[in-house]
C-alpha cells in the first residue's frame, strides 16, 4: 500500500504550480484582448496594405506567424485552466475530509475561476484564428487573381 506521506513532496511541487498557472491564465486573457485589437486593425487596414504590396510570400509568412499565435492562444489556456482547476481540488477535498467545508468552498471557487479564464482566452484565440484564416485566404486569393489577370 502507498504511504500517504511518502508523496507529500509531489503534492508540494504540484501546489507550487497553481500560482504560475493562474498568472499565465491572466496573461493569456490580456494577450487575447491585444490579439483581438491587432486582428481588428489587420482586418480594416493591414490586409489591404499587404494586398496592395503584392508580395504573396510576405503575406504567407505573416499569415503563418499570426495564425500560429492564435492557434497557441486557442489551445494552451484551456489546458492551463484545467491544470489550475485540478490543483486546488486536492487540498479542498482533503479539507472536506477533515471537516473544513470553508476551505473546500475556497478551493472550488479558485478552480471554477481558473476554468473560466482558460475558456475565455481559448475562445478568443479560436475566434481570432478562424477569422484570420478566412481573411488571409481571401487576401491571398485576391492577390493571385490580380497576378493571373496581369499575366
């Protein structure tokens, strides 16, 4: 049988991850807001300038970088949110077993807040990525049509 105290170091190490995970989630939400602003500027001004520039390779390179950022934003925050959801539940359930429902309530609150932050940032990244993908495809298609018409 596994001794409960033999893995106390593991619990301590995992508990240490909660604060960085929550900080990363807050940062991801801020990045989602910034990316939304960049995407709006891109849609109303940037893509037109890129199209007028006529350099398909440059547009493809920019699109690749911006889509990668949006994809990372769509994938990583939900994982961090899950991690920051599970970490406080262990001590919360232990507190419930010790007869301290207030500590369980606190742990569950942190867990749910972390889940929401992860989903908000992930949804932002997903929406931005889908919109950008469509905008860049339309821009590249328009550029190719101009090149074909000129040829």
